[in-house]
């Protein structure tokens, strides 16, 4: 075999490494025709780091003449990946070089560029197996060392009818543009036209005898799971070698023979790279379906073991069909589905809450994403972690898909997300618009035009999409499922610090605290007799309640604001002015943040209330102290580590503010009937609590609660505990989510019903 040395013959063209013809060995083609190019993609060396964990998930693309002809598999978390993949290509001209590009795969995000190189086919000797090493470079940073790729290349002339072969080649490339690219480039994310064959439920119970990674003799372990493109991350358990997680994760199973679930255990280190503690994998092929398997899996490259419960179930009711074929249009099928989710079957298969059918009809006036003034749109429909997509309509701003998607509903509080993308040959798909529709907001059988929104769902973008949605569910099952933990979303990206988001969350917490302070001021005004009539009424109410107080009056009192707000909503009055304020805040947040930078000095305002800037002074002071502590910590060596430490503190503060504000807003939205189903569920729960406390002595209720708590682990050692109240609140949308789910008004001057004729684009 002949090795081509690129160090002597390589040169840089616009910053991209090029392999030029060798002077010693140049094969001149005197009779142009068809050639077969056999390539073995062997491995990479010292590739670029693109993920925060210090690794990358590389894959390789081959392009000839501007067209993608090959994409390799993705090697997860490896800077020295080994592919050993072989591809055979038909080439009609050796003047077009082979363009090799390497990317880091990021699920749900745009993949990161890792380098590229050109290989001139004219430099290859015919019918000789050549070892080639490509030096990867970045056009924008030509001095950066991005590693190398090892290939084995063989170029052979093809005998026969060149004209026919050329036509076949062009046809195959044309098909690849319309079919291969859309399926290969996007299948890792959206699984185009592919339905999962089952569900794998993994319960992460505990770990035993893990390796200590910190100076205190303990670790802060968490676990990562990966099955194909599906990734989950558990919560972190601090300062323990025998953590108990009690978390459940569901994966889609695409392979008939099962597959492998890769599991890694990590030690969380604030401000530094997390420590690797071990890995293991689960082979799903020998596990029987519809049965729960308890697995004690020892960790490789580390110490200890994981205790897991794995359950494989059959495929859920999910399908893709054309508009002319859908089950709900058949009266017999519709009657059977209604019977399946009738009240009489409320306690049969509690996980099967309902089904939703989504008809994706068409879109109009989409954004032009290509330089030609057109787009190549396709549509992705998501319900929790279930994702399906339409075909691509090429060079069209008014595409028609006419597809029907059917999903199984596991949680009636899920949100249906419909996103329109523009397919691109050379990079990840471009975002064109998105809508988010809570299942409980859907009007069955109504064909409706939805204005597309931005990625953050806070503002409009160009275009509308026509959908027709039907939801059928069992209300009893839906209510019971509300009291169990909500399904986690796949890991899509690491949280990042955002000044905009930090200030936004700060303002949300400030509004919640101001509400409590104003309520306290109102009560205090009754004691101060600012209004004699109000103070007299408050005094009489206080005496009456205290004299006749019983414990059952607590849930009964909580029913009063629910009933009052229901009367206001029924009479047409808006009880959700705060949501409108949040919408205004999101629209004008940059302007508001500039104003927030000018903080007034502490003191009392003219109306006697505390100024807003004084509310969180102590909190900000504590955060400032934490920043200083991080910067002077002697264990955090190096400037980069200090930056990471500051980033971790900011992320913690950002997330804490969001959590506090979200719970305050969700409690408020429960009482103001933002989601009527949840407000009715709260009324039922409070009525039941009132009756129980009224008729059953408190000591019996406390005794039953304590016995249940003490014996729960004895009765079910692997039970996943949960807090029903927090699970209920997790289904109530925060003010941010209410704004994101609100429909935008369509522009009547450009009615989507007035479709342009004879204009496919």
C-alpha cells in the first residue's frame, strides 16, 4: 500500500486543508469515464473538543460536487473514534475533489463543526489501495490543530456504458437529495417515517459501594443513560457512596432485536470537570417483554454496582398515515376508541390515558430560508418524548403535507409541539416556526390555522400552519396520573448562563414576594385601623372563625377563592392580569432590563410600601459572597476552572429563581382557573379532604399516614416515592408557559384562507 504524505503536498485553500496531486505519482486520465471510489473510513486522532465534558460525539460526511454522498455513524464521547466503515461511490469526473467534513452531534441542536479537508481524486493511483491521512482544519481558524482522519482509498475505472452509468448516478444523486439526505441526516433526531416497536422503562433504584472521588471520602454521583439518540440524566445525590435515586426513565425501542443501553456514572464537581466513576451496559435482547427484570449491574472501569428495574412493553398506539386514511373518520373505529376510554374502564391499564390524532394539513407564507427565496420545509410533531415527522416539500413556501399522526397519551397535561424546519444539505435543519398546544386546550375536529412562533414561543415569526386535532381521553385516569411524577424530557443541551433569563427570573420572584408583602400590608392595615369599616369586619370575622374553628375548615377555606374566581370567570371577568403583565415583560424585556439596572436607593416609597429594590438585597448579597468564595477557593486552580465555577453558581441561582417563581405562579394559576381541569381536580381533592377530616378523627388520619410511610419500603422495596402535591403543581403552567401556549392572533389583512393560485412557492 502506498501512503500519501499530506504534510509535503497539502496546502490551504480558504483555510481548508487540501490534498493535491503528488508529483511522483499522478495518474493522468486520458479517457474520462466512470470510476468506482472505494473508501474505508478507519479512525480519527486527537479530534477537537466540542462538548463541555471535554469530549465530542463525532461523525463524518463525504461530499462530491456539493452533494452529500455518505454520512458515518456517530461515535459517542470519543476524540479518537474508530469507525471502520466502507462506502463505494460512482464518480464521473476526477476533477471534483472529495470534501470531508467532521461534525460533533448535538441532539436537538445544530451540530458543531470539527474540521474539514479536501482529497483530490486526481492524486490517486488507479487500482491501488492507498492509506491517506487527512489533516483537519477550520476555515475561520486555520492555525488550530483539529486532529486527523485515517482513510483507505481505492480508485478503479469502470467498464461498460458510461452514458447509462452517468444517468444512473445523476438519478441516484437526485433521489439522495430528496430522500437519502432527509432520512440520513435527520433520522438520528426525528426518526423520519420510522415508528418505535416498544417502550423500555428503566427504574434507577440505587448504587452500592461506589468509589470515593472527593477529598472528604465521598462522591456526588449522578447517572447518564443513552439508547441511540435518546439520553437521560438522573438527579445528583450529594456526599454518599450508596445513593438512592428512585427515578424512572422511558426509552423508545426501535430495533426488533433490542439493542444496548449505555450507562455511565459521574461525580458532580462544581466549577471543574466531572469525574468519571464507571460504566456499564444493558443488553435488551435476552429480556422478555411485559415483565419487570431486576438487574444488579457491576460497574466497569470503576467500583460498585447499580440496581435497576427494566421493563419492556409492546408498541404504543402510534402511527403515520395519509389524510385519506385515519381511524377517527371511520365511525366503527371511533366508537371502539370511545369505548376503550369510557368511564367504565377507568381502572383498566392506568397508563393508557387516551389518544390524540393530529392532521398536519399545510402551511402558508413560510419564511424563505434559502438564497433562492424558497424553503424545503418539513414538519416535526412532538408529544413529550414522542417525535414523528412529515416528508419534505422542496422549494415551496406554501407546502401541503396532508399527513395524519396518532399518538398514545400518557399524560393529558402534555403539550403538543409542531415545528416547521427547512431542510439543508450541508448543515442541520433551519428553524422556520413553532406552535405549542396543550392537549386540554384542543377543540376536537376543528381545522384551525395557527400563527407560527419563535423558538422561545414568546413572539411571532412568519407563516401559519393548518392543523386538525382530536383528543380522546379518560378523565378519571387523567386525574390519577396527575398525582404521579411527570415524564422527563430527553437531555437536549446543557443549561447556560443568560443575563436576560437571570433578570427575568429575578423579576418573577420579585413579583411573588411583592404579592406576599402587599398581602401582609393589607392585613396589617386592618390592625392599624386605616379603614374603620374594614377593620370592624375583619375583627368580627376573626372572632367568629377562632371561636368556631375546626380542622376541616382549612380545606373548606381554600375552596372559597376557587369558587370566587370561578364566578368571576363565568361572568366574563379576567382573573389573569398577571399573565398579561408577564407577556408584556417578555415582549419588552430588553427595555425593562435597562430600567432595572437603575436601582433606587433603599427606603420607603411615598405610598408606604417597601421599594422593590429592597426586597432581595440580602439574597443578592449572599450570591455576591458566593462569587467571592468561588474566586478565592484555593482548590479551584486555573482561570478556566474559576470561570466554570462562576458559571455553575450563576446557573444554580438562575434555576433556583425559576423554581421559586414557577411554584408561586402555579399556585396562583390553580386558583384563577388557568387550567379548568386542574382547578376542578383541586376542588374534588379539597372536598374529599373536608369530608374526611369532618367525619374521621385527626388521630386516625395521622396514624394511617404514619403506618403507610413506615411500611411502604417493606411492602415494596423498589417503590419510587413521590410528593403528590408537587406532582400536581408540576402540571399547572407557570406564567411563562401560559404566554408560550397562548395562540397568536392571525393577521386578517393576510388571511390564510385566501390562498394564492398558480404559485407553488
